[in-house]
C-alpha cells in the first residue's frame, strides 16, 4: 500500500531520477495539454512559438 503522507526524498538527484523514470507520462500529459489548448485554432501550436519570438525581436 502507498502512504501519501510518507516522506519523499527531496534531493536533486532524486528529482532527476523521478523525472527520468516518468518521462513518458510527462511527455504524454504535456502533449495532451498543448493539443487541447490549441485545438481548432488556425495557427495552432505555432502561435505559442511565434508570439513570444516576435515580442522579443521588437526593440
């Protein structure tokens, strides 16, 4: 049984190990969020890149 109140390791190596171990889940959830956000828009996901890039290029 998993105890949600148990202490979890908080070191950077433990965090990196957890990210590597769950990278497929993180990628799947990120892809789902991005696709859901831009579904039905004309520019789609490209807008999330070009908008900040355009703002940075202005003096």
